[in-house]
C-alpha cells in the first residue's frame, strides 16, 4: 500500500514504550511537536486503569499512556495508529467509531436499564420520605 499524507498508515502490531520519556526519546520530532488531548479517562473496563490519549501533530501518532504509579503499570505508552492531519482524518475517525456501534448500543441499553432502576429507587425513596413526613 502506498503511503500518502492524507491516508492513515496501518500498523501490523502496536508499538509500545515503558515510559513517556522512552516514547519521546525514540523520535525527537515527538518531543518538539504540539499534541492534542483526545481524552483523559479511557478505560478497558469499568474498574480498569485509566489512560490518557493524545495525538502528536508532527508524527501523526495517536497514543495511549497508562496513568498511575509505575509499580502498577503507569507510564506505559502504546501507539494506536498513525493518522494524517488532513481531509481523510475524519473518515478514519468515522470508520473506527462505526466499529463501536454494536458495543456502544449494548452499553447504552445497559446504562438505560441501570438508570431506570436508579429512577425507580429514587421514586420509592421519595414516596417513603413523604409518608414519613
């Protein structure tokens, strides 16, 4: 596949670094580049460790860094993708978000069920409070 500046590069395996220092040292362009945060509260599951995602302007790399103490795996960096800053980056984002559709709908249904349960519980507490008063 020929690389153009408008097409995201695909990686066959994720590049990983033990720390942000190692990540920046591996490519000096990263250290001097502007970055855009893509979020600070990314998790694998409800109780998993937090991650910060960011995009490095000069290299086009979208990376995750695990938050928390080093002894619990904090500081590890994973490059998720290389995304060109151009007209095709929105297409890249839409395609990846589309893959989440089924999982997002299931999570949304689960959240709606939990919210309905919480609302019923609040209504019951409200009725109980009015009876006591």
